[in-house]
C-alpha cells in the first residue's frame, strides 16, 4: 500500500495538513459520494480513511489504513455502507500513533442514539479536558483529541443532541471543522475563528459539506458558500437550519491553505488557489528578481508560483526537475556510491536542459531544509552554472497547534538561522522568501499587524487562541513563543 | 496495491510500452541496484516486476505482481537476492493473462546451468516457433513469447551458452532487447533493427544495461553508449566482449519512445526526450497555429510539447487541468447524476482560470479518443469559450507488434475516421496532428519515405519485419495492413 | 484459519463453554506462559484469543480472531508482550457478534492506571446496568457484558482499585470468574456461587490462575487449590492476599463442566473429570442396561463414559465411528446424491466392524438432536442390526444464562419431546438418559432437591440467581421458566 | 494455517505417507467431489493440495499450501474449477522444498492437449531420467520426480496419449499410483508391484479412483475393487477399458499402510485396517505378554492395537494420555522451567488415573525414538509404578524409497541399537515389538521369506525394485543395504 504523499518530498520535508472531511445528506448511496469526495481530498491525509453511513435505522462504519482508492472503491466494502446520509474523513496522525482505533469518523452509541464525528483541526486544550473526563469515569478508546468532543456530548445534560454538541464545543479551544452524523440529522460546524476551511454544496436535493471545493467538483455538485466562522448548520428531512452559538470573533482562516495545503483547483475563501499561487510567484519576482536563463519549479507544488514568476519576469519556465510518479517508502541503498538516493528516487535532473545554465528554483516553503540541500546539489551535479532559490512563503518559524503536522521549533530551519545562513546551508547562489505583506498582497489584502486577517502563526508566532495544553505541559515553550513574536 | 499507470488516463486510452529491463554485473548487492533501476523504469510496465540474481553458485529469483516499490524495497525480499550480478524486468501484459508465471525474468535450469532472461519487445513469429517446439516435446510453462527463446536455447546443439543464444535468436523475428544472466556472464542484446532501446552504463567497476538512461541516473552511473542494433555484449570476470552475429540491416528504432514512452529526462538514441517533445510542440505551433488565450497541456505527458507550443507562439502556458495523484482502479458510481466520473477522478478543470477563455489543449496522441471526448467536454463545462486541440504525434492508424500494447485496428480512432470526423467526434473547435515529416524534423531528421530511419509503423503501416504469426492466424488482416499503406 | 471446535459436531449440536481464562504474576516472559495456558484451554473457546501483559510501566495487548496456535506462537507477536505479569482469554461469542472489539482481555486506561480484564461467565443483569451507565454518559465500545464491569469500576468513587472492583462486582449478578491486571497487582475472583471454575497454581515464584488444571500441567506448574466461591485474591510484589467481600452463599458450581466442558485430564472441584465420566458410564449401564454386541462411543467426548459402560457391562468397547481430525467450515455439496455430508466429513462408520452387529452408542448429551439422527442413520447404513443410544447426562431442557452457549428453549429437543418421542425422532431401538440423581452419584454426592449442591439449571430449571435482563426483556419466558420447574 | 499433522507427534517422529490421490469422471461439479475425497485423504499429506478439472474445453487448476479445508471449501475457489471430470492430490514434500510449483496435480500443455497428473509414490530412477531429458532440451519447472513422467510423455513418439503414457511408464522404476486427466479421458494406473494402493468406486454414472476407501465413503460412493498391480484403466464417454501393459510381476503392496498410514475405517487390499490393527494388538499380547494394571494407547494411532491387546489379555483399556486437538507449529518456551514442553502441548498425562499404577503403553512404531522417551518420562512423572512398552510393528531399520518420508538410516533408532539398548534408551521397564511373521499373521498370511507377499523393506531391507538413483549417488549406501539384509 502506497501511504506516502506524492506531493511531498521523500523525507517528509513539508508541513502536512492533517485531515479532510466530507458529509452528505439526502442522496441514495450516500457513502459512494463520500468515497469520491474523500478521494478528491486525499492530499489532505493519506494515512487512513473512514466512512460512516446512516440508513434511517442503523449506523455503518468502515475505517482502513491507507488510501481511499484501494479501500473504498471495493464493492464488498461499499455494499456494507447503505443509507442516504454519510460522513467521511481522511487523516494523517501527528502523534505517530497510527492505530486503526484513531481513524475517523469516531463513533459512539450515546444515550439518545448513534453519534459519528469527523474532525479537521486540532484542539489546544484536549489533554486538560481529557484528564477531567477521566476522573469522572469516562473511558477513552483512542488517543485522538476528537474523542474529547464525544465524551463532552455524552456527559452533557442539555436536552437535544444539537444542544449537547454546542454545550461540548463551548468547552473546547483550538481549530475544528466538523461533520457530525446523528439520527436527527447531519451537522456541520466551523470553529469561531474559522481556522480550518469548510464549504457547503448541493447536488439535486442533497446537501454536502467538504473541506475543499474540489470535492464538490468531483461529484458534479455546485458550490453554495463557505460556512462562516462560528456557524453550525444542521440538515435533515425538515430542511436546513443555521446557528451561531458562539461569541462573535474576528475570523482567522489559515493562510497556509493557499500556500500549500489546498489543491490548486480549489476555491478557498472565495479566491482561486491557483491564481493566488501565481500571484505569489509574480510578487516574488518583483520582491526578489534575478537574472537567469530558466525558471525551474520544484515539482509539483512549486509549479503555479513558477509560472507566475516566469510570466512576470519574462524568463522561460522549464521542467528542469522531473518527478517520478512511483514512490515507495524506503529503498535499501546498495552501496555508498549511491549518493543522494532518496531525492533521486523522486526527482531527477533534466540534465540535457540544465547543463551550463543559470536557473532560479521556485519552491513553496522550507521546513527542515533537507530537501532544498539535495535539490540544489542535484542541479549543480547536472551542470547548472548558477542556482538561485525563491520561496513562495515567508520563513516558517513556528509550530502549528491547529491541525497541521509541523516539526518542533528546534527542527524548523528558519527558527534557527538567518536567511543568509540558510542560503549558505542549502548552498544556493541566492535565496529569498516572499514577505508576509507580499503574501497578503497576493491574496488581495493589506495585512493589519494588530489584527491579522488570517492565522499566520507559523510565520509570525501570532497564535489566535490560547494554547492551554502547551502551557500546562511546557510553560517555558509557551512563554518562549510569546517572547519570540 | 496501485497497479494503474498514473501517466495514463483512467480508461487506458494510451499506447503502453510493455516492458523495461535492467542488468548489472560486478557490484556488491547487485539486486539493490536493479531495484532502483527498475523503479526508475516503472513507467514502462506497472503490472509486475521481477529480479534474478546470481551469487556465483546459485540463482535467486523474486517476482511479484504490482510495483517495484512495495515489493522490492522490502528487506526480507532483498536479502534473498544475494550476489554481484542481477537482472530485472518490469512489465505489462498484452494478452490479459497477468499470472505470476508470466512475470519475468523467466528462469530455467538448462543442461549447462541456470539461464534467466528479461525481454523488452515482442516476437512476431513466437506462435509458429512454439508449435514446432511443442511437437518435439518441449513443455511451456508460461504464455509469454519470451519462453520460446529459452526453449530454443535449451534445444540448441551449439557448444557454448552464448553460441546457443545466438543460435536461438537467429530463428526469431520481431523486436527484442534482452538481458540474460548465466553462470558464464551477463549478456545484453538488441535485435538487428534496434527497435527497442538499450543503453550501457558504468558505476565503478560494474557494467550496467538498461532500457533508458534515467535508470543510470538514479544509481549515479555514467552513460557509456547505446547498444548498436544487432549487437550482443557479454560481460564477466574476463571483461566485456561485443559480437555482431546477425546479418547487417538498417536500424529502425521506435519513434514512439520520443513521443510518449520514454521519460522526458532520458536521452534516447543521443537526443533529449524533453527537448524533442518541446521541438514537436514548436513544430506543431508552426504547422497548426491558433489564436487563443491559453495553452493548456493534458497532464502530464502533454506538458513538454505545450511548453514548446507556448514558447513558439507566445501564448501563455497555464495549468487548466489539474491532475490527481491518487487513482485507484474503478470507483462505484453512486448515481446517474455523476457524469464523466472516470475522467474527473483523475483530472479536474481549473475553472477559475478557464472560464470565458479560448484555449488550445496539447496532448501527445489520440488512441481510442475516449479521453479526448471527456477532456474537451470538461473544458466546455468549466466555461471555456473555444477549445482547440493539437496532437504531438501523427494519427495512430496501425497496431504495433513489437512490444507495445495497442488496441486492434478497429478501435483506433484514426484508423476509422478522417481528421475532420475526429474533430467532430471529440467536439473540438479545431483539431490538428503533427505531420510525419514534422515529427522527424523535431528529431533533426528528414524522413526518407523509401527507407524510413525509424520504425513509424503505428503511423504509416510500414512494418520493418515480417509478421509471421499474424499472417498465419489472420491472413486477411495481414494483407489489409499491406494494402492500407 | 480453522475456527471450528474439533470436539463438537459439525452442525454445532453441542452446548459450548464460552470462555477460558489464565493469569500469571511474577515470571519472566509472562505472556509466553499465558499463551501455553490458553492453548491448553483452547477447547473452552476457539473463536478468538487475547493476551495483555504489564511490564511495570506499560500495558501491552494483542487480540486476534482464531486459535492460540497460529496467533500466539509467533515471535513477532510475543515480542510485543513483555513483562512479568500477564492475563489471557479464549472465547466464543454467544451473540453472533464476533468483532475483534469484543475479544478479551478488555482494556481501559482508567483514572488511576491501566485495567485489563478477562471474564469467564455471563452477567444476568448486564443490559440493565448498561442502560444506567449510558444515561450518565459512559460510552461503550463493545457489545460484551464484561465491559459493564469496567465502567462500574471507572465510575466508582471507592479509594483503591481493588475496592473499586469490589464496588463494581457488588452491583452485578450472574456468573463470573475473572482475572484482572492492574498496576497494583493481578486480581483473580470467583462469583459468590462459584458457578464457573477457577484454580490457583504455582511455578517457582510465580502465581497462576486458570480455568482448569490442564493449563497448569502444560507449563509444569503445581496445583495449589480451587478459588473459593466469592473469593477475591490479589497478588503482587507484597505477596498474596485473599478477600471475601460478598455475602456468604451456598456454592453452586456448574455440573456440566464434568459432563462435557472440561478436559478429561482436568481435576475440577477436587474430582478427576475422566473418572467422573467413567462413573457416569457405569451408572448408566446399571440404570439402563442393554444386550448388544458392542459399546460404541460417539467420538471424542463419549469415549470415557463408553469405557465405563463397557467395563461395568462386560460388553466390548469398539471404535465403530472414526473421526476425522481435519474439519473446515462448510463444504459445498457437489450434488443431491451426497446425503448426510456434514456428519460424514467429521465421522465415518467403521463398516467392517459394525455390519450385522447390535450396538449401543454412548454420547455425552443431546441438544438439538440433529447429530444423533445422523449418527444413528450412519450406523444403520453401515449395516448395524440394532442401534441403542445411552446419554451421559439428563435431558437438557433449559437454557443457560451463565456463560454457556445454549440454543433458545424452543430448539432444545428435550424441552419439546418426551424421551419416547425423542427415541422415535432419532430412530434408535432404545434411548435412555442418566438420571439427575445418578449424575450426582457419579460425582459421589446425594442431590439435595431443596438445595442442590451444583448448578444443574440446564437439566432442572433451578437457576441459582435472579435473571434480571431476561425478566425485563421477556417476562413471559421468565415466568415460564419458573413454572416449568 | 494449521499445517501440522494431528496424527503425528509434535517432533515429527513418525513415518509419513507422502500423498493421496483422487479422480472422478462423469459427475456434475466433479471438483466438489474431489475436494471431499481429498479431505477424507488429508492424513496422507497435509502440506499442500491441488485440484485440476476439465470442462470439455479447458483445464482449470488451483493449488495451495495447507489443508483442503480452508482452501477448497471456498466458493470463489470452487467456482473456478468447472467440469464433469477432475483429479486432485494431497502431499507432503520429502525434500524440504515446499514451493507451490511442486504442488500437484502437475499440468502441462502437450502437443495433443492438456495433461494433468497426480502421483502417489516415488520413482527410484527419477534423477537419472531427468539428466537425460535435460540433455536433450527438456526444461524442468519443479523439483518433483513426477515431472519426469510428463516430459517422458511429451517426448514420446507413440501415437495416442495413452500409448505415450505407457511408453513413459515403461522407462520408470519405483512406486506409483497415478490419476491422469487428459482430453481423451481419465486414466488411473498402479505400478507393476502395486506398492501404493489405489481403489475404484462408483457413484451413479460417475467412476472414481482414490487412494483409500474412506474417500469413497465420504461422498457415498460404492467400492468396486482395488486396481490390480500393473493395471492401467481409462474411463471416458465410451466407457471403461483396462490394460496390463507391463510385464507380469508378483505383487508387493506396502505393509505399512496397515500399520499406520491408512485410516482405520479404510479397507486396504480387502482387509479392514481397524481389524488388522486389533489383530496386531492381540498377536502382540500373545508374543509379549506383561502383568500390569492398565493398557494405555499412545493416541490416536495406538488405539486399535491397544483395544486388541486389552481384549486378548483381559487387562483394562484406559485413556492414560489425553491428546490436545489444537496443535500449532512451535511455541516459544518462556523459560527453562518448562521441560518436555513439546510433547506436553500435544499429550497430557491423565495423572489421576496413572498414579501408582503399572501400565503397558501401545504405540504403532518407533522411528527416531524421541517421542517414546518423552512419553515414558511423562508417565513416570505422573506417578506410574511400572511403564512397559509394546510396539505394533517390527523394528524400523531401513529407509523407504517408494513415497514414504523416512529419516536417513543413521537416524532410525532400530538401525543403531539392539532392542535391549532401545529399552534402556527410552527408559521403559520392558520393550517388545511384534515379529515380522506375527505381523503377517495379523494380516492372515504366512510370510514367504524368499518371496514376501508385501513390501516390508522398511523392516527387512528387502527392496522389491532396483534403486538406480541411490546406487549412482551413493554406491556404498546401496551396497550396505544389500549387505544388511
């Protein structure tokens, strides 16, 4: 089973979105639509996938390690997921615990019926809530933060399932976009800051919720609108109702969705991801121009920004690096003579093109920097005369606690080094990142430093929520974060 | 296990190379190098893979359905393939018989020792030879044409293993590039016309043979030269000897390697595949210009030609179609509302870009035309104002009998329709193919119509060898082929 | 995987013990001993098995469908179960729900540490307790009655883990022998009536608890004593302490352990199972003599009683039925000509012996009677002149609610028919069952009808506990049981 | 998968029959009958099984490692084996090479059609024939001696398939009972000496061949007769024809079929196996009486002889050893304290019975003696006062070359020691074997020392055929065999 992310480099030197979610109410064979939607969201989580359906009488679940294709394209699996309502989830684990019991949707038989939940995001006070629940007798079956929500619902004394869910969500802090399947209807909800995305669509009579618009495209559904931050929608036989149960807050949607997580053909918060990435490339060309023969994208995520850079600068766009579509986990290196094997399995220099040329490489971000070192060296080995590097995001200096898999700060290259030191480390002739303001400009906004319109904490350290668990487990780290801003 | 070809569209609407081969003599852990080389050749055959090694005393084989990664990146597998010499093979089946017994390298314990062979190509008189061998008591274990070669070697009365192989090869007709592992050495051989490619490389003391140069790149080996058509090379402890045992003939290497089969970063017959494809795009722009807003490649194989078309015409190159990296076999369609599902799973329109624009799509070839119909419609659904199509190869009108998986002629769109009828069928505003002479020009050659420098039979019907099995099984088809030229 | 019980007939026409348990404290590689012990207890549950170990810091679990052999004789599995304390469980499911999540030991991370439990028996008020727990917010993950115990422990406000367990057990009714692994020690406990067996043994410094003495034999441990009904023992680094936390009650151990469940080489409640079965055979010969040529056991469970019958009567003991050791789940019947196939796959008549003879068949019990019909017919087809049948237990007229898989009453042959009607139904020349008093005599006891010394409810309907769940779900059935006595 | 033989002791201290065969012509769903027949013959080979069917147009094969149940009771497997004719095979390997390619039926596409063969026995000149065939160009795919037969048929110049088979069989020496499936009919054949058994049966219109009568019983077929030594029968649409193509020879059927291999409910060569074994026990009681309290069989193969011994001597028959039905491959021994673990997993002493008693153990044979040592010690550990041992066959002193898995002579206890030394080695109070003449008497025959009526080479060294391969590979061993007689 191929469980690696073909979008990422072999050594995992990328930030990784943790999850994608999809829910549908009111369509025959609802689980079939969920499978297709999850397949379109596969880039948001390749480690495991799950679907829960409700047939009006019973809930049915199937969860599996690995991709949607290979698991949810099998007749025998899909036949066991009947019903006109279903939700699904694709996931990464951030904890390293990749057991099946953590694969979502999580499901519990509550006092007033079945309750299944798929969660994109991460709660920043889950450990504290868990300890409290544990003390009063709740037994946890997974190590997932999402299970906290279920126990809070189970122990809530509110009257209706929806009220119990609201009761529960008022106790959590952090990022969550949720799809929840109950006997009373399909519920979708986005946290008060709208950190993670969630869109609503329609196909005939059916209502759909999904992390990205590409999941609507794949089933031919039309896009209705984004869910608002803090909005909770319930859809069932009586129609659709929208609630705003939380205190009003300024929205802070994740800016990295535009840089890397979302598919280029998605529309996120009303803007085309592809277009924003091209804008970033153009902005980068203006902010950090360079005289070279070729603009070369680091495939595949660097391609749109490279096209933008090429179009703005007039320097030809060329495929100087060819990417293999077939990547496995680890290959045994037969000998020491095989240098830089990891990166070569995935990327190969187009030497006939590169030889004797000066080039500018366009990549979306630098995390640990390990890949950049190898790519630059590969270009030099292929005979490039000069190798410049331009990055389509500001330096990534802070960890994310909202559902993105980031290394600890100590492993983020930009948290340890100046840009000049990074240039030296990756052995480039020049290195530049787009500025935080330039990034906002590519999105058509002027960044307000006192109240940023996005969550850009990974670049700025400006976290939009409290970080309760971090503060309790590691007060120093927590203080350091504040000091570092 | 993902056994589909990510390079091809979901319904298999491409010609498919049947095989890739790799052999190495004189390196510790030879099988490890073979695994890496086969991984780089994975695009030449995704159905199955196999490696045979020789440790000086015994032969060891492992063959498996599926990709190289997932099978030959496992410690337990690789530990069972010791030795300083090994050969490997990746394959498609053309017959639909995908049993493990057909997976190569084929191996036999002959009278004078073990004999393992990996074969890229196809014999056009295999059925006839098989019947003869059968009658004299040879028992076939596979349905592969390659097994004929082994039985011819086994029953040859020539003195040495090499002589017995030459004796066998003199009886076959068709296309073959071979790597053969024996106790006496590693043999590589290319048929007298050199229809399929085979290159030689060096890494330290080790000698390597491979279908494409990318397999040398991945292990850091240097490229020495192409094997000549009709050349047989044997390498062992005494060094390397080259033989030319066959009658001299004019070379006819397969032109389609440049159009589609080979990786863009390979050097085939001395020319860069990427550069030739860009040349084809430029040539196509000159032969069939069009006034549009955007040049859009059909990913991924259409990208280099689209870059060439864009650079020659000055029309911007844009990613109007986004390709998913995650494709499974077949998804159950939940309802009739889901139209064109197959293609959408793999390709999605970048609607925000396309809407209201006139575009020219660049694809490498049209085989059955089923994909083209869907892609054009997808562009129109996304709001394209005009959709033109340009194809980076001449119309594919004839089946290949030399190791490429082509449909029967009746299913080749260009064998059934005029270009205008094809344009109407795929519903494009205009359609043009590069001319056969233009294709040769992109390769830097003037095509000699009386003695073409390449095998271009799929476009012209000019087959460079007899087609004995076809003539015996279906004399009409055989005559029709001749008449059709 | 062979998941059938070789002791039982193909169509499941036997009562089935639901579980066997084993625990050990104070031995290196404790899980290895558990695996051996469970293997010796395999006859008590073939559907699934599990082991949980504790290494002083962490708990480790492996649970699997199928037999102990094939799962727990694998190095890779056993290496993941380190520690000097471990418990294990083999199980049948009675509900038909055979999912892995029901396989024991069940484990929960409680407020004061890990808690793993293996349970032999069945609670007769589990449904009622479950509803109450559900209402207060407890989320159940399995459908097993055993999980009720864990939630009662989790929500108990008692101070120590042992007190919380006692608190929980005081709320349950029914049958339970338990092994519980906590960070504070290994706990073993038998319900106040001692319905299911539990013995204690010693091997060097290690203390062992097991369902039967054969599990001590296999590891070379010595038998110390039976746990008393209502006794709770905790063993840890400080030694062994025994508690009697429940109200004193007269013991009522299950009499069917002697008839069928336990292995013949076990010592149950101080008496040899083999000897009791021979006594039953001898008693049966006195109660129901018959003049025949041969005594033929229905293998394998009828053998000891048949030896007793033969020795008492002087009629030769002969293997008239040969039993296959290889039985799979279901074989496809190729045609209607194959009659009585099910039973023939498992049993074959020794026709050369049987032909022309009068015989008495000795079987341990009649449940549905389906097997008896086939066995008698098989003997007649093989040429037996007369076929008499003697049963080593009284007629089975009542369902068991204490951890034995019995059909509903309507399917128990003896609940529906007189003995003469049963004789006619199975087509025997004569049929007799041992009397309930005769059965007690074979055990060396005089049955006290007002206070029976054993639980013999399956024969008499005299249930030793309340049946709360049955009374709530089906009051009529409950009343009928009382009336039927 | 349970691949051990429950009939044998854990350490393989038994001779093992290598194969069982079954064929049927003229029944719908023929493969279903073969599966049932092979299941009844499972004791003759537990390592692998295979079935080949013929549907009038094509041959279909499925071969698998492991038992018949678990492989051939699956719908998906059986649906792929259509037709009214089929053959099957269960096997041990003797060489240790247990690859699937050696699993029978072996199948080849010969010049005049498909040819499938199942073989019970072993050829004693296979290596020599193989070398010759190899030299003339035949390529072997398996390491099985049976493949020699196929190549001899393939290269024969005789006219009909039957004549080519006869031509081939005239060149082989050794033991063979064969079922052969061709397009012309089902052929069954027994070697000129009839060393291995083969019976013919009938079910409606269908004709059946099988190694033992129990395979007829299981499908309700009637027994017609044994095939004669040297007889070849072909059955097809035209009916049944019998040939005797070989030179007339005195029959020498294997005597060990009666001692151990065949099931007790089979009729071999006209005598009941169960009755012969009881006769052996009675004969043994007369030849080697002993004054003890109990007759105890070593289960299960010693049971019939023990009943005979008990009935003749009047000493009670008792189950002093209880055998587990659940045996896996190897259990990890948790510590040194666990002595004699291997044998205890399989056999447990019935200590309550044995303690303080004098007993005589009855076993069928002694091969290496390792099991006997453990069993005697187990009886002493359980408190037996005296332990005598009686063996239901003469001392096994010679290897078998006719399809029985025997250790090399050096490992046969009786080839190395006198009976008194063996008694001392296994630590019994007395030890006796039945005499070779006594064994023949139990079969109702007087042994003719100049022309024994059976193959009893394993006891006497009197081999009925030449041993060509042995003589060529190890002339000394061959001479030693002759000298040893």
